C-alpha cells in the first residue's frame, strides 16, 4: 500500500538494480547537503489560523500565463530511461494527466520531440546543459519548434559532483559490462526483462538520430559531464537570441546571483542545489530561498527544489516565497514502482497532503500560505 512517498521509495529500491537506485539517490561527497535539504524543511514551522471557512481550497497557481492545477512540477532528471523504458514520456504523461508541468533533461533518453508528442497538451519545459554551444543551440531551436514553453538553463554543473556510490558500483555511461553489474541486473529480472527490447538507453537528444552535426562530440562531453565552463552571465544574450520564451536559471543559491539574473533579463529562477548532488557544502534549498526571494522582490517568479517529500513541504516552500516547487527523486520512485501510474500516484499523494495541510492552516489559496509563517519568515534570514 502506498501511504507516503517513502513507501514508493521502498518499492523503487526493491524493483531497481542497486546501481540504478544508487544513481537516483546519489549525493555528493558525504551527503551533508542532501540531508540538510530534508532536515531544514522539517524544521520549518507553519502556524494554523483557525475558524476560517475552508470548504473550498484552491491549490492552483498561474505561471507564465498557464494555470497549473497544483503548485509543483517534475524536476528535470537525466537517464530516466534507466528507471523504465521511455521513462521520460511516462513522466510527461503523468504530469499532464494531473495538470502539472514536466521538465525534460538534456540528458534524457528520448528525443525531445517524441516526449512532447507523447503528451501534447501538457506544460513542458526544456532543461539545458551547455557542453558545446552549437549543439546547445540546436537543442534550443528544436525545443522551440516542438512547443516547449520555457527553457531552464542549469548553472550548477560546471563539473560533475562527486558521487561515490556510482564509482563503487562501477556505474558509468557508456555502460561497461562487469561481473558486478551483470549480477545486479540478473537479480532484478523484472527490470531486466523490461529493458530488453530497448537495450541500454542513450542520450537520444544528442545522437545522430537527432539529426545533429557534431553530435558525437557533444555526446562524449555529456557522458563525461564535461560542460562548457566558459559560460558566463554575458553568454545569456546568446541564448536570448535563440529562445523567445521564458528563460529560467536553475541552481541559483546566492542573492547576489539572483540580482545578476535580474540585470541579465532572466524570467525566473529555480533555487536549487541539484538535490545535494553537486557541492556538498551548499546551503539547503529551503534555507537559501528567502534570501533569493528578498533579492528578487516579486519581479520574477522564484521556484525551489530539493528535499520535497510531502505535500506539507510544498506548503513550506510557498510560505517562504516560492511561486511553486519541483520534485526530483519522488517522481522517479513512482516511475520505478509502476510507470506513469506510479508517478501519478506520487503526484496525487503530494496533492492530497498539500490540500490537507492548507486546510489545517486555514489557507484557502496558495497566496495565503505566507500568512502561516508566524515568525515572519525569518527562520533562515
Ligand atoms: C537530477 N537533477 C538534474 N537537474 C538538471 O538540471 N538536469 C539533469 O539532468 C538532472 N539529472 C538528475 C538526475 C537524478 C537521478 C536526480 C535525482 C536529480 C536535479 C533535479 O532536477 C532536482 O534539482 C533535484 O532532484 C531536486 O531534489 P530532490 O527533489 O530529488 O530532493
């Protein structure tokens, strides 16, 4: 029975080979940042207001002119095809069915056009890693043509984080067979049988099948997570020239960077430490959020991700000034448990928890949530 997202995590652990589960769970170095994401969220207090009419509670939110049924979306995660074949489109379908957005990773295992056409009515954002600028430019143009509604440039991966379980498991892309990996796969026959028809997933956005010149270079760079480290604030003008829709930066934690983003005409920020997978000394996303929100002062929407495991966590992020939150791992737990239905079950769980929390708080709309910060939201300032 699925009572909470932790149950879904337990199912994912059973269903997936160890190397895949460890890749999802992966945190940098000693996992301090990952744990801070969780413990700082746990420490936020929301104070209920009583004797308010809560017969109707509205969880919807409007973002860039589109209505989301719920104030959260699915964060971009690479290699979703390792969890389930066509995992990217299964997540996009689950998101569209529940009225929330889905962000597709550059490191997806399906072509962005195919994910878009699998759920043409859903809100879909494209996440961008820049390994080579010509290749990134092609992805941006393809995303615009396919109807992605926002572009999310991830800025916290100048180099890959140090995730030691992947090293210990011998997990790397492209896959190199080993006795250890073979044993891991053989002892998870359900996963292996599902994988058989498609074989090992590749970075479909970057392969020759994507119709891109120079793709071998970009593919190799993504495999090595070798980003273009010469990317700076001024480079955003180049992206602006290619992308006319909303442009967001993901991975901003410092309020001065938030101000620079405003100066450079960015349309939205995602306060994030990449789920604790990059710099282990980073502050938790929830603790960094209020300082960024203050710096932005309502001029552009500010989102957050990192550590959301309950609907109540979403309420906390919104209370501290986020327009909406994103979830990474919990969506993958759902996907591993039961494909699109499993992801949908996780979304529905989070939605039910959020609704209950808002009702308990006497908050009938998401805009009322900051009122639940009795201390004025200064826990982290
Ligand atoms: C990620 N994340 C990520 N972010 C991104 O911008 N591009 C990517 O390709 C990936 N890939 C990725 C893979 C996996 C397995 C995970 C768990 C995460 C980070 C992701 O978008 C998000 O910031 C975090 O997952 C949020 O933290 P939680 O919700 O997982 O705690």
